[in-house]
């Protein structure tokens, strides 16, 4: 059985030199030769949406800056990317989260996972689309945020991998797997497919979120930074410290089993063996998560009929044809001078047309339930 190591540091504020020291210590302990051998690094933050850093929804830019500086000192080529949730514009998200300023300051290659192409992978019959960007870098650093989550109770490093799914395909998977159990099964399948490509994971818990996360909760000062090459061990440890039991987080047990990890054999700093956060508000997500534990097949089919979304070409279209050229599955066609038509039966909802249209002429049509975020 594996004996994974999870590093934890008490860090009270976003002080760059202090975080740089912690990051360097974390990475010093990585046994993989990829850190020295590979030249290209992909840093994947939590970029859930257009939220400023003080909202504690997305990875804080100073944590990312410490990681960037570590690899720049070692003369690596750094890629920096994600696929934000929903139909939010990538540039707006990158700017609001403070990531665009980092990319400009350190001359990074910014990668929009929604428009970088994808591979469709299969695990035990479940098909999952994954951004091609993941397969173009030898070192991948996964940087999550320490938060509660209404569907999975907790979100840290493993849930952050969901950002490798491009564009509105993420929303499609929420539609296909609306309950806690089915969504957790999809997440574990995603981890089984791409987990071996993640070199190291960090969870930014200096400022995190409790209550009704992952975006509508309350910022909470946890004062913690976590790191590990093992994603299941990292999430188990961080979730336990927040107050969750193994059974509370539906993806944890199957992910640990997948990697042959026994929780009691996870190595953590001695000072954190009995450490817990006494005032974290996790009751609301535990109640919601239990309510969504299982949705019968009949109800799931009904849900899919009333929960839908798809891109449409609006009257703002200028006829440039970029959407037609950029669609990876040729689901957009144009006849003569008429505006392009998106064929819903072929559309995979990758969001390329929405992201690349220079006139912002692609709208996302949503049902009432989808608009309400149910």
C-alpha cells in the first residue's frame, strides 16, 4: 500500500516570500524526475469565474506567483490556463481573478482550455472530453482552492481537475450527472484518466470558503497551504481538517481505493495529526449534499428535458465566419450570405464559437432551470 506524504504549512497572509519558501520546500520533496527533466510547465489554477481575489472563490494570484517564480528561476517554459465554468468569457475571468496581470508580468503563455482542442477518453465505458493542453506539458501543477461545495461537500485538488474539461461540456456533465453519486463517479473516472499526468497539487487555504460554496459561501481565514503529489491523500487530509469525515465527500473513498491508499498511512506533519478547524461552517453543504445523494433514473431523465443550454448565433453576427472555422466538430454551417447555423444535434458545447467570436455574437440559450443554476 502507498504511503503518500501531504505537506501542510500555517501561513497567515498572502506574503509572497513566505509562500515562495513553502512552495520551494514542497517541490524539493518531489521524487519525480520530471521537475528537472521536463522543460514545459502547465499551471492550472481554480478559475471558477470572474471573482476578485478577496472573494476567496478562485486561487489567489500570489500563491500562483510563488509557483511561477519557482519555475522561472529554473528556466522553464510556463503555460498558464484553465476553462472557467459556465459561459463566462475567458478574458474577463482572467482579468478579474488577477491572472492576466501575472501573465503579463512574467510573460507567460496563457492557454484557454476551451479552445485548445480536446481528446475524448474512456474509462469503464464513461466518455470524458479533456483539453489537449494537458498533454502538451511534461510538468503539470494543479492549484485548487480550499472550499465547501454543495454537490460534493468539499472541493480541493481533485474537483479542480474538472477544469480540464473544455467549455460548456462541464455544464453538459452536470446535466448528465445531476446527483452527488453520479457526479462523484464521473470525477473519479476523470481522475483515473488524467491523474497520472499531474505532477503536484497545491490547495490554497490561506483564505478559503465555507458555508454554501463553491462561490456563494463566506470567505474564511483558514491560514493553511497544502501540497502533495497524491491528489486523493491531499483532499482527504484537507477535508478532514475542515471537519469532514470520509463518508461525507463522495469521491474520496473510491479515489483513495483507486490508488491503494489507506487513510491512516498518509504521512502529514506531526503538529497537524490532531489538528482541526473548530469554526468551519460545513453543515449546510452536508445537508444539501445528502439531499442530492441519489436521483432516480426517472427523475434524472425528466431533469434533462427541462435543464438545457446551447449556443445560438444572434442578430449581432457580422458574417465573419470565424465560428464556422473554429468549431472542432463542424457543427456550424453557413449557406450564402445567411448567418451561420449551429446544429444542436452535433454541437458538443465546447464553447469555442462563443469564446472566439470577435463580435460577441454567440449567445447561450438556457432553460429556466439552467438560468437559475439549479
